[in-house]
C-alpha cells in the first residue's frame, strides 16, 4: 500500500525515487513511473543522461578491454599435471638409452679393473714385507752383537739392576713402614737379577 | 551440455577470442586492479578449458566464466601476498587511454569528448562502491546480464543482488544525474 502511495505521489509531483530509478534503468518501470516520465521533463532528462552515461561507459570500457587484449596477446598454454612429462615417448626412449649406457660403462669398468686390483694388492703386500724386513734386520743384528758382549758387562748390568730394584722396594709403603717398623728387613730382602747370554 | 557450448569450450583459442575482452573488462572494473584482472582472466580461461567437462549447460558460457572469475578474484584477495602488494601498488584501468581510439565516424569530436567525460563520471562513481556493488553493476549494465544470470554467477540471492544494484545506481545517479 505504501509503495503504491509513494508511486502515486511521485507521479503527481515528486521526482522518481532511487528504487523507481533503478527499476526504470532495469527496463521494468511500472505504469506510474512511465506516466511520471511523460509528465516530468526533469526526470526524463535525468534518466536519459544517466542511461546514456552508462552506455558510454559500457562502450568505452569494451573498447579499452579489446585494445588491451590486442596489445598483449597471450600465448595460451594448457596447464599440465605434475607427471604429464611421463606421457612423452621421448622421455622413455631417452631414459632407456641412459640406463643402457650406464650399465654398459659399469660392466666395462668392472672387467677392466677386477684383475689388476688383486695384482696390485699382492705386489703392495710383498713390498711392505720387504720394507719391514729391511728395517728389522739391523736392529736384530745389533741386539745379537750386544748379546755377545763379555762377562764384565753382564756383571755391571746386574749391579745396576740390583740397585734399581733396591730403590723401588724402598719406596713401597706398608702399614708397618708407615709407622717405622720392620724397615730393615724389607731392605735386606732384595734379589739379584741375573741375565744369561744366549 | 549444449553442442555449441561443447564446441566452444573445446577450442581454447576461440574461447579466448570470444570472452577475453569482456572478462577483462568485468574483472578490471569490478576490482579496480588491472594487474589482478590480467592474471585472473588468464587463470579463468585455463581453468574453464581444463574443467570444461564440468560445465552442465545450465547457464550461458559467459555466466559460467564470470562465476569462475569471481571465485578466482576471491582466492587472490585472500592471500596475504596479494593484500600486501595491493597496498603497495594498485593499477586501475584508465579511460584516458581511450582518447585515440574512440569511434569517430558516427559523432563529432565534441560529442566524443562529452561521451568520454560521462563515462569517466560513471567510472568515478564506481570507485566509491564496494566490490560487490561494482561487480553487480558491471554485470547488469555493462555486460547486460539478466538478474537471474547474476545470481548464478555470484551465488547471491535475488534480493541481495537487487540491493547491491540499487546502491550502485544511486551512486551513479548522484554523480551523473546531479540529483538523488
């Protein structure tokens, strides 16, 4: 009812409301609105101005968009999935060739290097034994030479060892020695080390 | 799906020729962001082509494309990256670029200048609107889509579409008509 009254008032003296104006632009203006337009030059002129401006806007923006598209031609590329490359036969052929090449190279290198490696290891071991033997021989000879020294040397060595043994025993702490008891008996109970020659 | 729509969607280059400019205009003037529009339109056409089997023919191809473009715009705007760069640089469409290509055979230079001024007034009025209002205004008055098609493209109810449209027309009327 209120809407009807509003429309009637509009057609009698007031200008078109925003709702009526929107309906008019949408092409669905009811009879009272059309009647008002016939009577009201201001509303008619305003409707033509707004409608014309929107038409100008539509035309110019379309021209703008078309020019923009022409200025920037876009190469259309179809979106591919992550594994789409698997569908190319060239990939499979290249993969097979690469695998065959890798296997061939591997086999060749194995055949070329298996025997020489063993030979090299044996040779190296023999060389190492020779080197060690050469190093050990002078030491053994020197030891043998020293072993052939006279009885005087042996006697002196025994005396030195005895003295050392005595010093070591004197340093040993026992509960008795801590309190000054039996110190003498410990010192007298030393042994003499004797070395024999081969 | 209709036979013609099937053929149309199967040829992405034909689809590009037929709809690219319209989509670019729609997205550019809905968002006010030229760079975003270029990206969205490209993605939209590719997405439509890749998903053409899902088109059921319940609406026109352009309505379907506008729906996809709208979703893509929302997706882009959700990302933080977009929000950041939007603050840094926003390249809106510039109608002054049209000064050299207006059709000259049908009207005088004075009429062309007046037409460009009126179009710029509409463009200026749209700048003050929300994105939904701009988008729906462009769909209805620039792309000349029916209200039902706008509902399909945006997923909005008819009453919501009409409300947005009414507010947009009010702003344009105020700017161009001089009385609201």
